[in-house]
C-alpha cells in the first residue's frame, strides 16, 4: 500500500543528500579561476571604489 508520508520523507532525504553532496564537491573544487588570473573570478565583480553612490 502506498504511504504518502513515507514517500515524502524519502524524497526529502534524497533531495537533502543531493544538495549536500553537490555542496561538498563545490567546496572541494574551490572558486573558479580564469586563465592567468591571480584572484578568484567572483572578486572582480566587487566594486573597488570607496565613493558613496546615491
């Protein structure tokens, strides 16, 4: 007999395991580095000026 409560728990556990494994692989790989760059690619998106905008 189909038990929706058990199905929901199994589905939630499967999604949680997938998210945790994806995050652990991403943490092991580290930030993306473009060829020849000395700092991570995401650091280039941050504004370096100190002026207030507005």
